[in-house]
C-alpha cells in the first residue's frame, strides 16, 4: 500500500535559480514587427546598460525574429541588414550609416544646365555638390534631413534648385552674390499658437508635425521630438490646456502616439488607437487602447531601464488603464489580466503565454507573497507550473498527474496553502 501511495506522489522541488551569464554573453530572443530601427537599437543598448550614439541617417522599419542571440550578434546582423557600421570606444558604441545613396550631377551641354540622378540623397550633400559644380554661393540650413530622389536631364540651374528646395521644404532668397535657402515659415492661416500661464492654445490646419513640434518646443520651453520616419501633416484645435493634455489631444486626433520621456521631454510616434505610458518615482501609469502588448512591454523596459524578454507568441492588442502602481504590480496587472505569465529571474522579467484557459487566472502579489486563484476546468499540472513560475521556483511533476481543477476561487493564500487546496481530494501530495 505504501509503495502504491508513493507511485501516486507528486514530488515538487522548489529551488532558486540564478543566471551566471555576463551581459555580453546573455542570449535572448528578439521579435520586432514594423518597429522603428532607432527604437530597436535603443532597446538593445538599454537591455545591456550600454551607451549608444546613433547616426540620424540610420533609418528604417524592421521586422525580424532572432532566437537566442547575444547583443553583439544582434548588432552585427542589424548592421549588415540595414547598412550601418559601428565602433566601440570605451563604454560607448558609435553607429554610423554607410553610404547607400547616389548622387550623380554634371553640367549639360547647354550653359548653366545640369543632368542629375539622385537616389535617397541627403539634401545637404546635394546642395553642397550643386554649389561646387555651378560655382555659386548657396547658404542653407545644415539641419535639413530630407532625402531626395530625382532623375533629370538638361535642366536649367534655377529649375533644378527650385525642385530641390521644394522637396526640402525650403524657400529661395536670391541676393547679389549668393543664394540663401530658408525654412518655409508656416502660414498664419494654417497655424496660430498661444502659451500663457503654462496653458497651450493651438489651431493647426494641415501643418507638418515636425515643424509643429519644433514650434511648440520653442514656445513652451520644452522638448517635443518626433520619430525620424514620421512625416505627416496634422490638424487640431484646442484652447487653454496643459502642455501634456494638449499634446495628448493632438496625437489622439491624428492617429499618433505620445510618449512622455521626462519632465519636459515628449516623443511623438506613429500608431493606432491610443497609448500613453509614464514611469516616474518608481510608479507606472498606462493608458492603452487596442495596442499590441509587445509594444507596451518595450516602452516599459525603455522608460524603467529594465530587461523585459518575451516569447514570440506574446502579442496581440490589449486595452488597459491604471495609474501610479509600483512597477511589478503594474506589470503583473498588464500581463496576467491578458492571459500571460510574468516571471523574474536574475534581474530580468520574462513574459510567456499562459498555459491556462482564458477563463482561468492566477494573480500573485510579490509584496504580500500571496496568491489569488480563479480556476475553471484548469489542468492541475499547468496550474502548479504557473504557480512555481510566479515565485521563481523550479517544479518537478510526475507525468501521470493529469487531474483537472473544475472550479476553485480563493484569495490571499500562500504558495503552500495553494498547493494544499489544489491537491486536496486527489491522490497526490507534495
């Protein structure tokens, strides 16, 4: 009889696990879909606590999945695929775009006419070459970041310069001995802005988001930046709103995201639905509507300066809203309310898809070390496994454990109490 009882026994070994890998050797899965390359590089640098300076000419959207790669391996793959080089100096990585543009420009047979072939050519380099070949003094804003693609033959100088200026959003002012290119001012009919008593009023009609961000930054003494690939026009009207509220309204009405990255630093990026996230004084606030959970996890990792690793299956739009929760409490609320499992190992957080059915939930409060279980027709081995994961323990379950938990709802129980309740009435023990 005793041997028979032993044959039915579940042996649960609970051990703490630590990872002995250095940052450079740490291997992780990387899964990005239609993500700005700058965001990916920042996430990589943040995950390894490294400093990285990125050339603004490194641009693009990336979609890839890399399995168990180190930081260096991932960086090498991205550099080869997206055309940039890098150099490490002390603790800083310098990333530089490799030449991938084409600038062909030569005088045509007719006087002061030119044939040009430009492919993704930086406007600054185009104007420099045109100035040298035409032997004319051309002054232009060095911060212009537009890439130009043109193919023309036997074009007069004035026509060519006009086309380049139009592409770059510049206006031409001719003077006696030089030509000056200036940033086109936004028409007063298209934009009016007021900043008084720390309240923003804005009436914008079909205005470039980049130009608008610069003007708001100058007017409100803050920094509002946009993603490198964000080239869109926006329209909005509001009066006497706080800066953050006004920026949120601007983004929400134009299908954009607003991310607050500091007290007076905001970043505007492309998106769908609505999304705002803030991590200040160790407290997390999120408001998301139909936003992919992977994007939310990436933004939490970036703002909180932590590593959050997740499987490829961790994806899908979610809607959630909470304010000023401790980091781990907020993470668990985000993850576990959407049928995922959160683990913490060696200073990093891991998110996996829960093996439980959608109508079964396991909540864990790390501060009180207590569980809340809502189980309906849940597999006993899967429940036991999820419990162990949440407290960062190992568990060994014999393969003949195949019971189903039909219905269990409890709150405020310890791990041992949860095991006892789950195994009560079964032929198993621990």
